[in-house]
C-alpha cells in the first residue's frame, strides 16, 4: 500500500501508529514497516531502533529503512531525534527543528551511489532538510526552535566533556546519533525530510557536576515522560504536509529508478 508520508521514530516511539509491522525485503536486508494513521494521514512508520530498542545507533540499517519507504511511495519523511544540547537556550525538554547537519560518523554505509553497478550520482546537500517541510513544521510547532545545527556521532557512547566543548566551539547546537546517513539517503531517493529534535540532556555537560549531562537513565526517562508531547507534535507536523507536496529534484529520476529496481535480499 502506497503512503506519501513516512515517519521514522526514534527511541521510545516503536508503537506510535499501532498495528502490526510487516517485514519488507530490500537490497540491503530486511526492515519492518507499519502502515497506519497519524495526524489524519496514512503513514508508513519505521522504528529506527526496532522493537524494544534492540538496535544500537551504529547498527541501524539506514539504507534498508529509507529504500523501503521510497518503494512504498513516500515523498516526505518526518522523523524524531533525541538530542543533547550544547546551548543554554535549548534546554532539556525543548523541541527544535534541525536545519543543518555535521556528520561525525565514521563507518556507516552512507550512499546508494557507490559505483557498484555503474550508477554514480552526487547529491547536493548544502540544505540537508527540505525548506518547505521545515517551514510547515515551524508553523505547526511555534514553541520549537525553528533552526538548529546537529552534529551526528557514532555512539552508542555519549560525548566526553572535551568533545562537547569542541563541537560547541564549532557552532554546533545539538548532538545526535542517528540522523546521518538517514537524511542524505532520503535525498538520494528523491524524498524530502524534516527532523523534530527533542532535547533530553546537555551532552557532555556544562560542568563536572551537571545533573543534565547525558546518561541512558536520564535520556530514556525524559523520552518516556515526553512521549505524549512528541506524538502530538508529530501528528501536527504530519497533518500539515499537503497532499500535493513535491520534494526538491536533487537526483534525476532515472538514477532513483535504477536504485529502486535493484534486486532484494530475502
């Protein structure tokens, strides 16, 4: 069944749309997709970390997830991301809409165009997130910070205090473990993306005894408490995506079709 909106949920949102997920075979392995309703729209939903948070950030099969959404006809991808903040104005429990990425990951499969079958393309990525979707999200979430630069690290460990200082000094606002290469892969397959970030902590901390410095207990506790807020925010953003939405033409249709025609692995 085709869905024009895809939702990729982060930690704690595995049951966001209800229903039973179904396995989808892709050229990059199998993933699980649930087709359900959110914000009055039919959506194709993927839980990044699997059922019960069993997949750590560096093991997420982003190529399989994004390929499956594209094959289902998704044009707009709305995602959530738990983030640590490097800015006092982006305090824990606040929302932000990402507008820029800094990729600090090191060993993730980050493209469909690796030349293996002779199809090579170079996606323009100066504006990684779709400006139209970002504007819709900002209008739907007026209390959210309308722009933020997110550095994506490998994980699963959290940052050291020194790493936080370095990233802060380079103009980074938030730290996350999952948005790369997901956003670039979506762009390669002709889908627009918008990421709703929820601040859970202060990354490596602003002092040695910072009570908001990142820990698994703190992050998952705040995500659990905020689940109704995050779900409501997603509903508003998904509901604001017009049926006529058309992504930016960053990659030619023939190249996208070639990727989507690759044989699946069963």
